[in-house]
């Protein structure tokens, strides 16, 4: 979906492009209350998002990646975030961190923030089953990638879960264990990141009991 321009807002409100700029930036020239109201109504109707970075950097360009993590207090995510930030900085990008703090309801708020900041792209860790992230970013033509989440509609970076499950099962079998339990999301329909299918396949291939009930 193409981004709405300031000129389109101006046409909808029946004002000049400069007037729209005055309303958005709070000056430098005053705008009559009635005119201001028309501009704000046009902005809302067209879902216009001013480019904060373009205004503040005066054309220097926005090189920012939105980064969504479940909980930055988790040592794993903290370490991965640090590494990701270093990789971005080497390439001239900045990281805009969004910490869900294990509250998926915050996702919408952060996605709106990413949109308003006109980020170049978004990287998200382990989105929840109820997440609207894929649809939200796709409909707004914002590039994105998922980590540790399989999704047929998105680019995803995941480990080789089949090989990982086989290695774990083989190791436990070598230690003499015959009954191996899987602890984690088991509903593949609502939890696409579930590793249960890979564990069951590995157990079956190893000749071990592979049921869904203990």
C-alpha cells in the first residue's frame, strides 16, 4: 500500500501543502482553528503519517530497524539483542527496541510506533499465536522477518529443528532412556513454533514410544 503524501492531505483538506506542514510541525506560521481542524480531519481520514526522521534529519535518510522481543530481561534475548545491535551499527543502522515484557497486548502499540517512525524494516522474535504482526506490516509494505517462528506468509529464521530433535533423542537413547517426554507448546495450529512434530518424528525414527499423551 502506497504511503499517503502531504500533497494528498492538502488536496483533501483544500489547503496548500505548506499549511499541512504548519499544522503537523506546529508552525512556523499560525493556522486558523477551522483550517487546522480540516487538515487534522484529512490526516485521520487518509491515515497520513508524517516522517519524523525525515523532518528531524533534514533529508539525511532513515536507517532504523524496529526490533520486537518478548522480554529483554531474559538473558538469551538480552545477549541476542546486543549482537543484533552491533551487526546493525556496523552497517550504519540504528535499532529501535520494543520490549513486550511478556505482554502480547503491547504488540499493536509498538507496531504503530514503528509505522510512525518510518522504520526501514522490522525483526520480530517468537510472535504470539494471536499476533497481527504479519498482516499489519504486509498491508503497509514494511519489510520484516521473523526469528524462531515459522510462518508461511513471512521470511523466517529458524534452526534446523528436525536435526536438533534427532540429536537430542539419539543422545537420550544412548544414555538408556526409553520414555522421553516433550515439554512445550503442542498445538501446532495455534502455536506454529511448536517443536512437537519434530520430536515425535525423531522418537518414531529411533524406535521409541511416540505418542501425544504421557
